[in-house]
C-alpha cells in the first residue's frame, strides 16, 4: 500500500496560504504572501531535503498545481535545482474537476480526489506527498486517508488565510515520530496516524456539588 504524506508549512495560527511569495495566492485579500522566506535557515533546508529524498509522487490541488507548473519546469540549474529536477521527473496527481490543461509532464488528473486517492493507496508505488493544497488536504483528512503529517510551523501569526485544518476533519490520533527546532524558531514535526482519539478525565470522583450544578447549567444552556 502507498502512504499519503501531508507536507505543510504553517503559521502559529495554522495558515498555509502563499508561503512562497506575494503573488503566489492573494485570493481573499491575503496580504502576507512570502511569510516563509525571512525565516528560512539551514535546518529548514535540511529537513525539506530529507522530505524530498524519499521516493514519492506529488499529490496536488488545482491551484497549487498551477503555481508549481508555472515555476518548477523552469527552475532547473537554479538555486533549487535538486527540487526542480525531482518534481519534474516524478508523477504529479492533480485533484481537479474543471478540465485543467495539464501542461507539466507526468501529470495525471483526479476527478474525484477522495475516491481516486483511496484507490491509489491500494496500489504499489511510492508515497503520495502533498504540498500546499489546503482544500485537498482537508478532503483527505475528512476521509481519514492521511497516514503522516509533516509540519513546518513558523513563528508568525497571520490572522486569516487558508488553513491546514477546518471543522470538518475526522477526529484522529497521531503519534510524534520526530521533531526539531531550527535556529529561527521553525518547529519541524513528523506525526504518524495512530488510531482513534483517546480521552481521559481529571474531574473529582464523585463530583462536588458545585460541579454537579455547573454541569446541569451547561445542559440547560445547550
């Protein structure tokens, strides 16, 4: 089986939108495009390199695909030559229902992201790695198709923008498999899917009269 791995650069408040530059994705009036660039350091580069050196195919939403297809085919022999050559040579699966013109070589359209990814997971092959693609990632989380989440959390709060999680994702537990903090304060963490959410209780047993009254008040108020 193939794994689905989410790779996400996020702010402290969970925003993923337009990390790479002001013109990357200004939709919704987003004004902070390029928020990653001032904080990139050597450790961030090492961890990104580690993520991209494992065997993988890209799994992208339509908008992220358009951003990547306008950049990476033209980036070989530049400062990001390794990433460019890697991205250009592997297969790209693209979630799109709008008849997108797939100009980037080795691109394959997925008309029903959840069903198609579930099918791909049953095949032999490399991991399916997302980059950006918030809407796609949320769809995969809702269908419990994500096996691993790699977050690169930057020490900024952006206030609004497209986020990694929304209220519709399926509750799930993840185990921390690796973590590292970069000199510029980027918290890098790798989480592996681990069963259902577990709960506990710190309340007194039996509850105090004040606690009983509080619970009754909560029930009345809905």
